[in-house]
C-alpha cells in the first residue's frame, strides 16, 4: 500500500527548509536584540557611575577654599605664591587634610569659552605639575585656617613652562584615602621673560578711575549753626575757631551775609567718617600709580585739602544723566535740580573756585559718566545739550556677544552735536569693579581671584590678536575698593604685554565701526521710568516744597491782621540780652533771603547727590528730607503740664519756642477729645528770633472728668506743621454756682428748723 504524502508525522523537504529559514531569522533578531540590550546596559553602567560621581562631588565637599592673594604675574625670577583660607563647612572636625596646588605647564587656552569653562570647573584639564602642597592638622566646624603655598623660581613646574600666557591652576583639598573635600580653579599668568620665544607688541590699555563718593552727611554743628544763627553769628564763631574768617565790621549786614555765605560754602554738607578714610586711601593710590587716569567729580574735590592729580572732570555729583533722559525734566526742577547744576559749566566753574591756582578745565576734558542705565541716543543727546562732548560707558558697550576685544571708542551725531563715546572692555571692567565672571567661578569670589582672572584674561586678549592695533579702556567703579585698584595696577605695571595708555591717546585712536549700531538699539531701552528714581524725586520734591512753605507761610511777615515785628521788639531785645547775643542780634540783616538761600542750597546739594549714578545714591534723599524737617521742627510747642480745673472756667497757657534767627508766625490749635471739657480753638502769635512766646486758651468745663487736648501748630495757609503735643485736663468740679446756692439755702432752713424744735420741744419731768 502506498503511503500518502500528506500523512501526519512526515515532513516534506519544502516545509523543512521553511522552518529552518524562520529559525535563522528569529535567531538573528534575538542576537540583534541582545546586542542592543548589552550596549544599553553598558551605556547605563557608565552613565550611572558618572551621575553618582557627580552627586558625590556635589555632596562630598566638606570645606571651602577662598583665595586671599596670589602672584598675578609670574616671571622667570618671581616664583609663585598663593595664600588661601580653608573653611570647614561641616558639623564635624576636619582632620589630616592636605591642600595641593597643581598646574599644567604645557597647556595654553585656545578660546575665551575654554577659560570660562575652567574657571567654573566644567573642563577637566589635567594638572599634573605640582607647585606646592601643605598639610593641615585640624579645623573645627565653622572655623577657618589660612594656608600659604609657595613655589620658588626654580620650581620644576614653573621651569617647564615654555610658552607665555595664562595657565590653569587647580587647588584641591583632600582628606583620608585621597577623598576630595574641596576644589577651586584659578589662573596664573606667565610672562615671556626668560622664555626662548620672543614677545609680541604690547596692547594699549587705558585704566580709568572715577573719583566720586556718595558718603556725604550733614555736619551736625554746622547745620545747627545754620538753623539757629545768621551768617554774622556763624562768621563770629568761625573767628573763634571755625573754618572761616569773620567779615569786616565795616561791611553792611547784607554784604556780611554774602561774605559769610561764600566763606562757609560746603561746610554744612561734609564727608562721613568712612568716606574720609576712603579719601585718604585714594590720595595714596594716585601718588603711587601715575599711569592711572583719574576723572573727578568737582563736588568731591571740594572735600580735598590738597589738589589731587586729575586728568579730567565728570558731571557734578556723578549725576545720573542716562536715567534723566527717561524722566520729566520738570520733576527734577521741582526737586531742586536744574539742568545747569550738572552741566559742564557748573563743573568747571566749581573746580576753578576750589583750586584757583590750577586754572579752568577745558570743556573737552569734561566727561559724562554713565549712570545706572546704559547710554541711549536720547541720553547721549541730553549729555551733549549740557555741554559734554565725551561720554563714558564704564560697564562696556559691546556691539555683540562674543565680539573680540577692540578699541573702545566711536563717534555719533546727535541732534545737539557730535559726541565721542569711550566704551570700556566689558569682561575686564567687570573684573576690575569686583564682579566675578559668573557665580559658578569659585576662584573669582574674592579680590585675589578676580585680579588673577583679570591678568589672565588680558594676556589672552593680547595672544588672541597679537599684532592688531587696539586701545582698550578699563573702568573702575564709582565706589571702587582702593585695594583692588592697587593690586590690578601693580600687576599691569609688571605685565610686558600691556602698555598703559591715557585718555588723550584713546581719544586719538581710530573709531570702532560697529559701536553706533548698538547705540541705536538702545534708543528706547532706557526711556522707561525707573521706580527708584521716581520715588527719590517725589521725596526731594516734598522736602523742597516744605522749605518754600516755611518761607511763604511760616516766616513772619508784617500784615494788618497780625502783630508786627516791632510789637515784639522789646521782648526780643530782653531775651537777646539774657542770651548774651544782643550785639549779634542788632547787627544781623533784617532780610532772611540769604539765610533761606543757604538752607535751600544745602538741600539741593544733597538732592543732586541723591540722583547720582550709584545704587547707594538715593539714600541721600533722607538727608535732604532731614534738612527741611529741621527747619519745621525748629518751631516747637513746649510740653505742657497737666491742668487741673476746679471751676467751670480756667486758663491753659501754651509756650511756643523758635530756634531760628528770624521771627516766625504760627497759629496754635487746641482740640480736646471730650464734649464736656472744651477749649478755645486757636490763638495766633509771632515768636521772636531764638525766643519764646506764650498763648492762652480758655477752658470750659461742664462736668467732672478727664480729657486729652492735642496742641498743633498751623501755618498761614491752614496746614499743620511740626510735632503735635498732647496735654491732659482734669476737672474736679463738684458744684455749679446755682446748685451751690440752693444747697446753702436748704441747709440754712434746715438749721433754723432744728433750732426752733430745740427751743420749743417739751422737756421730760426728770430732765
């Protein structure tokens, strides 16, 4: 019997081949999938340790390394010294740690991005060349230890350097088992001294220091004298030990006022104690570094006893011109600041009066310094209207991010005329002003680290374009630390790749062509109102209006409805005799105009400084506010004692004192908080100069009890001023006049009835 080819259990050659083909295909898929999974596992296996290591690096740092000083420029003979502070940031004591300092003698940075990555610790450049290391015994939690490492000039790592320029420096603090406890990255800059390769032409760099301050304050004694004495009294005081000579007695009172005003100019507003220390440090700094270009605020120069070395002037009080362009000019005028107060003429005239032997500063040596906002075409135009042909952008004015270091000068045409803009190199100026390149750059959080990066960055700029003719400008800040200026200037004076230039040479350099395009971009950027400036203007406007109010509505003026000054002459003279200043009082001018002008000038001086270009300037608005407050508070109510009333009516005297050298008018108001105990509402009076006056209020009482009375001073316009005083009225009233009479009559009648009964009553038999 023939077997069927389709019988179960028997395979044909075709089905066998099909099964084998599927088997091979599945095997290939499995192999591919296995390879992919293996690769994924290897990738994850490598990434996971890296992530874990990164987390370990983040959490294992148990200390902090801060640079305190370093050798910014290394030559073949200088060696390298580094001083750091190691701080234990953990809760446990740090023991048996080692600080190592390493570099890479053969490495040269290829880009600015490369340098920035190193400063932030994102580039793992090997540092196999050891400069030095130090062992630390123990550091308690929260405590610090100063460590100094030094590499002599014959150090192996230093001698291996065959190229000049910035080199990476890594500071590592390790503990037991070489565990990394802290790291910091910085730079050292090797000069070409002693190296086989020749140097390149030096790059010109102009270092500019603005000489100004916001450390102004009101001198208490001078302000008190200004508020309480006329110019004759101030001059007399100066004769006996003050700062100015007494005016000749042959002059008229008005001439004496003018003489004393000129002699005492600037004495009310003076430098604070800290600002005086800073001034001394600046004076020594200018003496040591003649290449430093100094642009001085003429108002600040008035506080110098000797003429400091200056190369030009900036606007008075460092007035913020770049912010002014976006505000309403009338608001500045209302605050006491006219455009003439910060113009080139105001600055050069003040300089000529302060140092008459130096001659007048030419207009082209007056520079407009940038304020808190960047220059725009509008603000540059405002500067030109005020007479400034040069403006300075101290924080840089780059044409675009990543632009090469270039000459910081270009010229623009404004509606008011042509203006030359001098722009600082952004990165170098930020470092010079005490700002790190980023918050992640741990080595640049101190002055020493910033100076090290400054020198390295400047060397890289020269290596980047060694044969291009450039003139870079670097600007320090208006509140610059003199110690940092000292360190940078000392480093630059020993840097062969830098040639220190001047403002004159920078002004003669060729323009940078891309500068005006950025200025056009900023046309509208600075036009928005700054909330801080608006608040400052409001405060200054209010305080200046109070001075005007005092002049118009409080200072005594003869009128038909008020007592005249002659009506109080006798009392004023008697009080002058008691004060022993009758002679001065007799000689003083009867016109308070000059006196008020001096007070207004003191306020406006502070107001001008309060609108300066630094962040701390607005705080001076409080000082200006204090000037007007003292003027109003010079008229005050003498605290009254509590008044006890035992009848329906009484009198309450109120004494008002005037500390000013001129009589003032005041309406005294007294209001109680009770309907049963009331006073007469107001009483007018004129208080003589440096004297007192008394007014009397009638008190009416309807019942026994207590009431508070608020006593306030009101000006001629009906607005209160000064401090409100509170007194207490206590009524012990028991009987009114009519009720007392009725009671007395009843008592007499009862007495008479009692007597009649006593005489007419029947006696008992046994009495």
